[in-house]
């Protein structure tokens, strides 16, 4: 996802995903998934942040601030997660108008 | 109920009430292991996983780290089921839409999304749809095409459309879907103005798709019917629904009373509101005082008894005869129940004679208890 990013690439939740949250996890059921998929740890905040379209950098900055982490490290951690979320149809990639 | 069990139940009820924004003294120390396990069992049975998880999250209910993890896991299990049910719901709604059959979601998903601040707070375990009586047969056919089968055959052709409460459809590899015509079996289900339920329904979005539901006032009334006429002891979550809905600006007590008066359902709402007061110790704004002073008529008392702890299908059916308008309707109803088609009987009763005998003995037994 980050590889495709040119600064205007934005990610957001797919509206077709059914989801719920517990105190420690977010459960997602995208149309193509057989069973609910769990996001835990920072994945919960990531899902919250995806409530509106954001670039990978914006997402990383938000999470880095929240968890007092290095934004560059967060970007690296985010990439495989976002790629998987896009792959299962939970997140979509768009461009800023 | 053991002393420990009653204390745990009280804790669960208080957790539910504080979730409504009402003051309840917090539980500052974690429960000991046996009581905690009792609480988890109760949470699952009463569908309170979300409200209890919220109480722990808000530190109203103290819990050890392990207890909090156990409750979270229980909550997640319940929510996984909700998600799978909502997927089924969407598939069924799409199929009904394609066939031109209108449907409104009852209870479960609709109440979770429309009446709670977060749908994760309200878990549910089935899918219920209201279908217009004139489209009930078409709705059944749609599910039949998708591999669902009726759990019980229709007693006689046209019975579901005229008198039935709901038709349960089940699939070998899936969940059961209840296609409702009305809110309740028996007398109170037959006096509801069903056309009213279809005027100005509410809507919510599920996976990006608009989904129809009852209007807020009708959701409140339905929650009352469900709590008062469903299980002998209603689930705490069902009573919680009434308490939640009653706090909506869209539920005007005077309009509620006017509606249920026209439906001859005042006794039902009075019983439900009283149960909320007795069990949850929560007021239903504008209705608690009215319910406390409501005196059911003799007819209403007899009808309510048909839904009591030892209620039988036959007793409800017998009570329903009293409210059906006109001789023809009563005759058709009685004939369907006393002499149904062979396919309806299946292996439950071997023939008409035994069914008649069983039905009469249930009614007699019922009356003997009155």
C-alpha cells in the first residue's frame, strides 16, 4: 500500500464491512471473509483512525503519537497490516480529490 | 437461586442500570472466582456481555486482569455470532428485495444499531423479520428457494397469513430465520393493527446497505410485547431494551398509550413496564405510575394468563378465539387448530383424535389453574 502511495493515496474502511468492538479487539466481517477477523493491540486504534480517509503517513503519525513510537517504525509496522486489510476487502484505497 | 447467585444477579442488573446512566453503587472489589463464573454464565444467558464489559471498562465493576480477559473473550464470542447473523440477515434481505417482498428487522440487529449508543453493547442470537401478511407466503417461498425449510408445516392453507405469529425457517448449514406476521401468538397478537407497523418505518445502515426497522414507538411497544408475553421470565437484556427505548425522545408515553389502547394491548405494556420496575428497579418515564395503577379487565386477565409460566400453545389458541372478529374467522381458526392437515401433525401427535384430546386437556389444565 505504501509503495503505491504518492501522498494523495488515502485509505478508509470499506462500508460493506460488518464490524463490532470489544474492550480489547475489533471484529471485522468483510464480505469475502468466511469468519470474523480480529484486530487487537494497535489494530484497534488503526481501525478507529480509518473511520475517515487518511494517508499512510497520517495514520502513522496518529498511531505514533498515541503510542509514543517512532513514526518511521510505525509506517513499517503498518504496511503489512494495511495490505492484508485491503486484501480481505476491509479497507479500500482511494485518492484525495 | 443461591445467595451468591442472587447477589451476582443484582450486580448484573446494577451494571445494566448504570449503563443507562442511572446511579448505582459501584462494585469496588473483584468478585471471588465462583461468583465471577456465575456472573459470566448469567451474562451469556441474559445477553448482557456488552453491558458488563462496559461496566468493567468504566471501572464501575472491578475485575482482575484475568477476569477482564475472560469477559472480553465472552463478549467477542457473542459479537462473532452477531456478525454472522447480520451477514445472513443481509443475504436474506437481498433475496426478499429481489422478489419484491418488503421486510422490517425486528429486535436483535435493529435494536442494537438504533437504540444503543454502540451496537456492540447489545448481543443477540437470532434473526427476526416482519413481513406484511399479504407477502408472507411470498417471503416463505423466497427462503424456500434458498434452501430453507419450514420447521413446522402450516396447520391449514392461509393460517399463517390470517392468524399466525411467525414462521420459523431453518437451513441445514445456517441460522434460523423467523418471518413474523405479528408480535405475539394468541389474543394479543391478533388485535394489533398490522398496517400501522408499515407506515413510516425507521431505517439504519448495515454494511453500507439501508435496512428497514419498526418506527421507534413501535420498537418500544414490540419490546414490551416480547418481554411481557415471551419467556415466562424475560431476559434481562429484553427488559433493558424497554428501559433504553423509553428514554428516546421519539417515544411519547401518550402516543404509546393511544396506540396500545387501540390494539387492546394496554395490559401487555403495563405488565412489561411493571417487570422493568420490579426486576431492574428502573422507571419507564411517563408509564411507571400508569402501569402501577392499571387494572386489567377480566378479559385481559384471562388473556394474560394464557402467556404465564405454564402457558401452552393450546391455551393461547383458546384465548385467541375470544378476540377474533366474527363467526367465520373463529370457525376457520378453530378448525385449523383442531383439525389441521396431516402434514402439520407430523410425529408430534398421531392423529386428530389425540390432538383434540391433548388440546382440550391443555386448555382444561390451564383453566384449572386460573
